[in-house]
C-alpha cells in the first residue's frame, strides 16, 4: 500500500487516513501502542488484550440464573392459553 500523508495537530493528535484504518480494521476508540526509534520513526500497533482485565470488565454484566428462563415461561403460558381457547371452540 502506498504511504499516506497526515499531520500532527497542536494537541499532539494525528489522523490515520481512512484507507489505512479500513485495511487494518482499526476502529474509533481502539487503543494503540506507540514505539519510537532513535532514527526518528515511530510504529503504531494495536494494544494487546489483557484477558484478566477484560474478564474483570465483563464480570457482573450477565445476571445470575438462566437468561432465557423468563421469556420461555412467558411463551409457554401463551401457548397454553392458545390451546385452552382452541378447546373451547
């Protein structure tokens, strides 16, 4: 892929061109590591996932018990009600 030009803002931000973001599948909010070299170059890499940290963030997001028990019970009640109505006819 051909190099793309960008600029450094007065806030120290750079814009990674869309064609490069798309090719690398980089999304807004994605964390990147920056490594600087003595020759004046820098490399950006996606920050590796810390599985323990990710699990801590996800802990508690699921409620206890069976997540589909209530919808199944509601569906069962509707089916039983439909069967009772059919029998009455």
